[in-house]
C-alpha cells in the first residue's frame, strides 16, 4: 500500500472517530436535554477531540503525505501545523460556547 493511500485512509479513520465521539458524547446528551431529561452529562474532552479529529482527518484525506504539519525532524510543528491547531482551538471554543448556549436555552445550569 502506498504512503498516499495510508495517509488518506488514516484521514478517513480520524473523520470516523471524530464523528463517533461527537455523536455519542455531544449530540447524544444534547438530544437527551432537548427531550427533557432530568439530568444530562457530557464530556469536555470531546470538545477538543472532535475538532482535532475532523480538522486533521480532512487535512490527511485531502492532502495525504503532502500535509507537512511538522518539521523534517518531527520535533516541532510547521507553520501549517500551527494553523491547523489554531483552527482546532477556534472550533473547540466556538463549539463549547454554542453547546453551553443550547443548554442554557433549554433551562440547564452548568
């Protein structure tokens, strides 16, 4: 199997993991809250894991081995890596704020 296929397959796996984590740990509790559940719990780690998996999964799927997110020695992030992590941080913050607004609108106190 070529490197390109391996990287792109890894991207698909990251996307699937991100979607599964998002579904079970974020969408599920939100649907339970919308259904009027007396108590709902969710995972804060999912707010980081989902954007991380989705952003890097899309990157690897689209670019394969051409996605140079770290330097040649694999010790530091490249400019591309920092940009990807900035996107992850923005999505994490936006997702968390939106999620809290949804719970507040449904009458749940955090």
